[in-house]
C-alpha cells in the first residue's frame, strides 16, 4: 500500500514524512516525489515472535509513504502537475498546517478544491477525445464502449463542476471499471492529518464535520523529543503534556483508516504479518503470500488471535479446544487471524 502525503507548501508535510519513515527528505526528489517505508507496529506479532523465536526473523506489515511537492496556495497553474504524482497512490494523507493558527476546515476545503480541479482537467480532456473519436469509423462494439464511458464521464464532470466528489454519485461497478485507469484523486481513500504545534485539546468540530477520521500530532515536538536521552525525554514530555510517542499510533490509524487489516503466519521458521484489504476472501488473501497459493487454494486452517493467545500459542490446543477452524475460499479474513493455507501446487 502506497500512501501519498499531500498538502499546501508550509504545512510541514516533509517533516511528517521524516517522522513517520525515519527517512530525511531528499532535495533532489522534490519534484518527482520520494518514497520510504514505515513498519506497522503490532504487539500481537511481537509477542508471537518472542514465543516462536523464528529462525528467519519477524516481518511486520508496512506502509509506503510518498512525499510529494507542496501545492501553491495562490497559484493554481502548476498544482495539477504536482498532484499528478499521486495518481498511482492507493490513498491520500492530507497534511494540514495546525501550528500557524489558520482555520483547518477552510484549509481542507481549499485543498479538496485542488483535487477537484485536477480531476476535472483529466476528465474534460478525455471527454473531448471521446467526442472526437465518435466522428471516426470504428467497429460498433468499440463505439458502444466509448459511448458508455462518455456517459459516465459526463456524469462525473457535472459532479466535479458542482464541487462534489464523484463518490456522491454511487457509481455502478461497470462505471468504476471504465474510469479506473484514470486514477481519479477524488475517488481515492482520504485521511486528514493535522500537523499540530502542541499536544493540547481536541481537533476543531468544523474540521471533524468534514473529516470524521482526522487525526493529529505535534510532529516537530515529537521529533525533538526523540533526539533526547530517555530521562530528559520523560521530563520534557511531561511538561508538554505528551504521554507517549504518537508515531506508532499514527501509523496504526492511517493503516486501518485506509481500510486495511492484517493476518499472520507464524512458526519456528518465520513470524509475519500480511496486509490485505478489509473484507478480503481467504482465497484472495492467500495470494498475498504467493500467487500459487491462491491458484491452488484448498482450505485455510484459521485461529483468531485471542484464541491462539489463550491456547498458549499452541495450535494443537486450539484444535483440541475447538477454536481451530477449517475455512473455505469464501471465508472473509478477520484482522488478527492466524492462518495456514493448504493448496495444491
């Protein structure tokens, strides 16, 4: 999963990128974007790893963060190009300036206008091309597909021109398939992160009305505290009202807020978390491990983490206790499931 960090210049977006990934921004990659990884903290996996002491080690699920050029507030002409870097991202993390005293809800609304403007430009260009193609001689089937796409795009164009996200249209699956290659920014999952100046108080109600899943942290303070020795860090954190590092919790909130979950494969060889979309069937989830498992899927032996923990991390105790289940390919994987996939090779 690749999450694009986006925001206006001056929002501290690159500072957030460094805080989340530990990777310093590279000035040479400002215009094309910079990618770095962040592991998803998971106490469940850590505990199982301590128990199994796997020979090949432990592998957490991870998020790829893409740092992108900041948008200009008063000069729109280059913003669409800057946003174009995000087309292949799976989701957007909108970073807001929460340390300068501006209105966060207005800042978010203005940013969403930029997404609409960038998508409208792409949609309009595609509509013009489809209209032009209608004048050419083409097979009837191709013309039929072009007309279906044109109808869908005009519907989306009207929504964008009205300042609305295409999500409000409840597009049919066939319509979504027609426009999937455009990677519309307004259809990507979005979360809002407020780069705060301090750790005090809840986020504003007007912002939460626009973005109920908005989160925030005093990133610069967190970074400075991380550079101190343990004793000094505890003293300053207490004075600033920071009870614990928000980095791990922020990564957790972003991962799950984007509709992802994890399942585990564990044993003496390796302990690993596998990231999948929520509501993924077992046959598709097995493909995260290897495509051959998905192709030859027979069944999955599944234990929920609480049951596995109660059984002392012993599969045989889950089996005798009736908490080891045999699930078919249609089974919807739950967060924290421990799975063993049986497949024909």
